[in-house]
């Protein structure tokens, strides 16, 4: 990523029960939450999220789209609804 494009977003850690289709904790630099596309799954509300996955040591792994539990997204200060 070009460091001259502004500050990087913080990396959030999601527990396995807070995101779909993965195992172990997920470290993600959240870039976009698709607030208008709520998904009902396992009796709860989830949202598609675009971001950059990083390792536990901060190494960039790559872009990722993932379903994340709505109540977990509400705890992220930088992801307010438009």
C-alpha cells in the first residue's frame, strides 16, 4: 500500500464465532461495510465486509470479503453508518 495516501485504518480482531467461513481469529483492516445488504444467518444479522486481512504479526495477507456478525461491527468506532 502506498503510505502517501493517508493513515492506515486500524486492524480489528474477530473471533471465529463472529465471522463466517474461516477458522481461528481473523485480523482485518476493515475498508467497507455493506450496510444496505444485511444477511440473516444462524438466527442473527450479518454484513458483508471488504478489507485487507493481516497476520497476527501485521504482515499483509491480501484482500478479503467476509460475513461479520452485526453486533461485532457495532463495536468498531471507525465504521459508523452513513
